[in-house]
């Protein structure tokens, strides 16, 4: 039994998650689930073999008159953090001045891809496989990459 009172801890702590203070105990899954409404969770720390599906230790909060909600909330929040690596970042990408068609370029006023004054014109979008690839990354990031802005180098850096 995990009991903060027995272990000498206060029931709240700024350094410990709320689930740490919920009572839980190891249970026999087969006996506990039979004709019972007890919630039994599979432990992921101890295994009876190299195959995780043969987990021999199960635990329950409800058997000990507690709730697993704090633990489940923690797991959900951790999963969201694990998937939200960049946090909705906006990327600002400087595109090199020398075009690499078909990878990155701008279409000039004659319809060609030879670099001219359009390179410094922000109203003319950059095109190419690189931009398509970055657009796909933004789409599959599911909001982790919020926006991508392409810009040119300064005239003095060429």
C-alpha cells in the first residue's frame, strides 16, 4: 500500500504529482476482476518474461478506496507533451540567394526561374520541393508547427 501518512510525507507537496498521494495496491487480476467493478491496471515496471503481454503484476486504486483519475490525468498530459514537441512554433527560414531548381526558387516576371529582383520581393512566394516538404511537415505536425515564413538573405550578405 502506498500511503503518504505511513511514509511520513505530507498529503501535498510542490515536488510530487497528485497521483503520488493516492492509495493503491497490487492485486490478483483474475480474482479482482471477477464479478467486480474494480479497475485493474497493468504495471509496466515488472514483467514475468521478456514479453510485455505476460505482465504478472497488476495494481488498483479502486480496490484501496482511492481513484486512479490523478494518474490517468498525468498519463494523458504526459502523452500530450510527448507529442507536442515544438509547442506550436512559427518557423522563419532564410532561403539561399542561389536558386536550386526544382528544390527552391521564385518564378520571375518572365515565368522563368533565373534569379532576379523577385528574390527580394516578399510578395513573390518561394516555390519548390523544399517548400512542399516543409508544408507537409507542418500539416502532419498537427499544430506543433503553426506557421512557416520564408525570407531572403540581406543584399549585403551576397
